[in-house]
C-alpha cells in the first residue's frame, strides 16, 4: 500500500482539480444567462424581456455584469455582442424598451450585423490563413 500512496494522492488531487475547474467554468459570467435569470420575460416570447428602467440603465446593467466583445448602435437600438450571441436593447412596438436575445446568432455569422462595423461581421475559421488557398487560377 505504501508504494501506491503517492499515486493515489495524485489521482485524488487531479480529480479534485478537474471538478473545481468544471464548477468555475459553469459558474462563469454569461450575459445571456444573466438576462434570463434577472429580467422579466415578455409573455409568449422566450427571448424578449422587459428593460430595467430606461435603455441606458439596462445596457449599463448588462455590460457591468459582463463586458461585451463589441457594441454598436443603430437608430434607437443598442447591440451588445458576446461571442456568437447578440443582445439588442431598445424600443419595440408598444414597448419603450425591451431586451431581445439572439443566441448563437445566424445573422451575426452571416454578416447580418455588418452595418454596425467590423466587430459585428462574420469571423474567419481559426485555421484560416486569410490568404489564397492556391489551386486553379491562384496568383
């Protein structure tokens, strides 16, 4: 037993480190989760929530919880980008202010928000060199 004692202690320590890492990752700050847990949903729409106060106060509250990767504004709507998620804050119909979640945004990935600037454009694949792949007609 004594000759395996070091291995057993190392194995237990490794398992504890992995569990601690999983807990920290799952408890991380996530703006979309924050909105879902702290804002009042609008009836019949699981992705639309009521603002807390005016637009500026709502944007400040969400941004204070997690700093957006990029933000932009068009007309009266503020756009906050978090990875592939976009949170829109602004008026909608009869509502003077609403929070709209666009999770895993297809519009973001296809360039639908490019009018807000380069930070809202589609991303290149991580393995892309950004240049020509060669082949027929490459110079």
